[in-house]
């Protein structure tokens, strides 16, 4: 399958600081990139969807000023958690999708980033 | 909003047994995807389904895209200890303006040696 690289895999930051997470599709150009958040023992919750060169579409309840998404190219998207607080501690996962067979899509995931805010 | 329901929520089985889990929704999906997630890792795509009625295998895994486009199942034959993990179904909604993929709540699989 296609490879999506997410960096860093773990980060610990102080409350009030900002953290940037990168997501790269290494061997394909991604139609769309997604950012998910996962709490322990729960499923993945979609935070936002972004297409290259356009503003991200945020899901209801996700603060766009808190979670800044930049999608600079077809292979790179970044998520910045601004002014992080302990309640932002979570597992953040990106995925990149590509179209195959017309309208069909495959989505591949990064390794995830464990964010701990202290 | 759109929801995916997965069952069972968790399973404890003996090594060598077959496993079956399914995913249902009230919405129509264009694509069904099945993923496995190990602790601390991102989900890994197991099988992708694109046509209603499609039956696809990947080794010991078999998945089917329901004819109504509102459900899918995943079977694992002759389970082994490394099958342990959380299995998520995911779907791309029919006729969405972008490739939005949503996830089910997951099925936790434990295999007893």
C-alpha cells in the first residue's frame, strides 16, 4: 500500500505553547488529506478535511483557530495545535487519500502523533 | 449526522477460530474500507471495497460490500495471536463533494492462544 509519514510520533509540550505535526504522502499525490483525533479506547474522530491550496473544512465542534491546518502541496499537510492545553492531549492521526477507479477512494494513514501537554 | 455501527464491540476467541464482524449504516456508501489498528499505531488498510456485492479476500481476510450499500462484513479465518487489535470499518459517503471518510467505533479482537 501507499506510504504516509507523520512526524513527530511523540511530543511533549508545555501548556500554552504550539505544536506542529506534519503529514506527508511519500509515494503518491494525495487528493485530500484528513486529520483525526483519537482518545483512548475510542474510534477516530474526523477533525478536518483539506484539499491542496484551499482552506480546510472543519467538522462541527472543532475550533479552526485552535487547530490550524495548512495544505501546502499535494504531498504535505500540517496541523498546528495552538496554545495547547492538557485537554488537547490525544493521539492525532493524519490520512491521505487518492482516487482510484473513478470516484472511488483509498485512504492511508500516518503512524500517528501522541501529544502530551503538561 | 452520519453514523457507522459496528458489531460486536469486542470479541474474545480461541486461536484457530474464525471471526466475523460487521458494519452497518443508515446512509449509503460509495466505498467501504476495513482497517486494523495496533496500540499506539495508525490504522492499516486491510481491504477496500468499491462495488455493491463485491467480495474481496486478502489472505485469511474476506470482506463484502453489502448489496444495499449500507453494510459490510469482515471475516478472519483461522485466527492467530497477531490478529489481536482493533478493527475499524470506514466508508466514503455516496455523492459527497469531497472524499470524506468516516469511521465506525471499532471491534476489539482478543485471541487466546
